[in-house]
C-alpha cells in the first residue's frame, strides 16, 4: 500500500522539479547553511517544542539530502531505493499513529529548515498535515536597513506577545496593527482565549480565501486577513460563521486582488474630460427629487480646523447646486460608528463623503454592503476598489510659502510646526524647505511637532533664534489664534504673512457634477481595476495662496511666477537633484517624482533639522489617525 503512495508522491515531486527547471528556478530544497554563509547572524535562541506550520517549512539545514526532494519536499528518488522503502514505512506508521517524534529545525526569517526529520516533513506534506511539532532554534539576523529585516524584527516583537508563528506579513507596521486588533487592552501578552480566537478566524478565513483562488495572488494571507479585520473589526469578525466569512470574501474579492497589486491605485491629478461628459439619460431621470449628499466629519467643525475646512466646501456645494442636491453634514467622535453611515443610507443619501482617513474602514465596510451608494473617503496612500479617495496637493502651496519665508527671514532660521507624522506630511515639509532653498540656500528649516507629549516647539525655536514660523494651516471656526499659516516673530512683534488655501469646494463641486451628469463611471472605465485617488492641486484651483500686504512687490512677482509654472505643469517642486539629511541622493537630476513617490515620502531634505517622532512620543489623541496613515506605526 505505502509504495503506491510513494509513487504518487514521486509523480508530484517530478512535476514540481520539471516546473522549476522550465522557469529557471532551483528545483531542490533551499539549504540554510548556504544562506548563512553569506550573512552574519546576531544570535541564536532556543524556542523549545514548537508547533511548526508545515507550509513554512522551506528547506533543510545542510545539503546532505537536498537532491532527494523537490522544492516542495516531495520525493525524487526511484521507488527501488532504500530511501523509498523508508519513506513508505514512515507513511504507514504516521497513518496509523500520527507523528511520534518531533523534528529538529532552525527558524530563520520566519521560515523553518530541517536538521532532523526531512522524511517526516515530506510524508506530512503529502498527507496534507497542517503542522508538525519540532524542537526549534531561532537564528536571528543582524539588524539592517532592508525592508524584510525590519518586518522580521517586527515579527519578533509580535511573537514575544502572541507566540503566533503562522501569520506572515510583508508590510511594515502590519504585525503591530494586527496585535492591537487582537489585544487592544494594553501592550502585554495575549490571553489563551485571544490566541484561540485568532487561530479560528485565521483558519476559516484562509479556507474561504484559498477556495476563491487566493493562492494565485501575491499578498500574504496575513496582509489580506488584516485588511479584512480592519474593515469589520476583530470583535465582529470573531463572531462570524464560516458561511458569513465566505460571503464577505466574495464581496471583497476585488479589494483583495487590488491589495496584491504592486500599483493598487491610479492617481487622478486633475479633473478629467471623461468625468465631465454628460449623459442625457441620467439628467432626465434626475429631474424631480434632489440628490441627497452627506458629509461625515470626525469631530465637529467647531472643534476641528480640518472639519471646518470641509464644512466650507459643503457650503460651496449648497451654493452652486441649489435645489439639485440636498446637502447635510454630520459629526462623529467614534471612528467605528458604522451605524451612522447605515442610518444615512436608510434615510436616502446616495452620496457620502467621509472627510478623514480615520473613517476609511467604516466607509469601505458600508460601500461593500451598499454598492448602489457612492462613498468617498478623504485620505492618501489607501487603495480601495469600492471607495474612491481624494486629497489635495498642498505641497505645491507649501513650496511657494517656503520661498516667501526664505525671502523674509533675517536670521536664516525658519521654524516649521507639523501636526501628525502621516503620509503626505513629509512632502509638505520638504516642499516648504525646497522653496526656502530656492531663494535662500543659507537658511535652515527647524522642524517640530505640535502633537508631541509635554513638548513646546516654541522653546526650541527661541533657542535657535527662529524668526519666521510656518504653523497649522487650518483653524476651527471658534478659534481666534493668530498662530496659523506663515508668520513673522521679530522680538515682540508678530504678524501674519501668508497661508495655503485648501479649496475643498472645487473638488466637491466637480465630483458631484460628475455624478449628476452620469459621468461618474467614466474615470473607472478609463483606469481599469485600480482604486482611484483624486489628488488635485493648483491646476484645478483646489489649492491657492493667501498673502498679506507685508509681502513686497518683488516677492509678489515671484509668487505669481511660481503659481503659473506649477499650475501649468511646467515645474514641480520635486524635480532635479534632491538629497536627504544623510546626504543620500533621493532624486536624480533628470527625474520628476511621480505622485506615488511624493505621497510615500518618509524622509526629509538636507536643509531640514528634525525627524519623524515615534508614536510613543505623541499624544494619545492622534494614535487613531496614525494607525491608518502613520509613517511610524509601531
């Protein structure tokens, strides 16, 4: 009987071998000794008896039996060999009694390499086992700046708290995010119940995902599961049945496909001709009842400058469209307030703008459940198929304001107060600093953060004799402070100079007009299956500059020239040679950075003094936003 099984396994091994050869891949098992000979390891840790996920057993420690197995551990030696006889006997034994003795293995970069027990692994894989027990020693590589290394060190911290080794991630910050979904109470170890809950969820989700064809996608199962949990929340997910999870996977399939794409979203940098085309059918059917449009803020406009700016955009929409639309705004202080969106849909709202990244998860969850409703979320660096996102290229205005600051500083020391270390913020800071350098290469920009705990940026500015300061762009409707935009601080004299104008109304007007005209689908048809991110700037008039009479005629002329060149697309702040703070070349002389490169900046140019703070240095009130868009999420 067992030799029959061996022959079946041999055929699988031969097929795998031929496939690897045809693709130019190594057809045998990887050897850990060969890998380690090229790298220095930092240390070894004995983990003891560990349940090893069989799909993570990647190879052998030494080259002794390498060619006896294909790359997937199936046998390659002929049936009349001693090896085949022992494999067959082991197959009979394990079928009757299961695994008796643990294997011995090394773990390196969350993959396992067998020291003793290669045939046990081979038989177990053939029999469809999920895991094997093994005595494991972990080999920890030295820290370096590679992405894989950084993710692995995040895994080590995750493993210390969870003892979970079966979930793979390939993006920085993912392990920490998953940990806090499982165990939101504190930073301690997870409980036994939590360990059982996540294992159950993982097993059910994995089956549903693979049944749909997930093995063919590039994403790790861990990244996809994390995306699923972020949409529905772990508390709800762990209560779902296998039938419910399977339905969710089917509904979210286009999101998962996009998640595996190297370029998951298409950036639309200006209003397109397609989005302005009119559909006679749509206009005729729209006559009568006004289209109901909702703006959902996180925090009220009275308490948040960000919400207040979007509220002004809503007022613009009301003025432009009159009776054609019914516009209302709503505020929540709960980022998981999914019921609010459900209630709006029940009340007949057909278009919903959620005006902050904090609300992106409930936006997607609601959009998947209600494909007949158009939901857009104001965020960067987030790719959803069901929810289009939008943002403004504020860095264009920051570049011009930096040039203004460079002309007006007397001390050649300029302060910049940023709020949240999120994607998009480094682009604004860098553009400002490049504007300064354009007119004043001797000046330095001192970067500080308003959201750091027990910290006053102005104390640092005072020590460095800073005389020009760029502070927050937006103030709440009830605030009277003059510490916003760009202002001068000459001794006891303070006066405002300039500030960026976020003209959300232009964007909202164009998008709503596209929906009313029936042209909403045109942008989607033109960009394929990618998510769509509207990322507009001066060319669309969604960004502008306000400045005071303190600016002289020559600087005004410079402002007008820069606005014209940026608006026409003839000049980008991020073109030509750019060096970071360590002197590393970040952009070549003949290259203009793409929108994706600008959005994903996590470095600062060489005339900036300052850095990105860690999350534990920041006020707890901003942790919610950082969990979605933070550059450093750990």
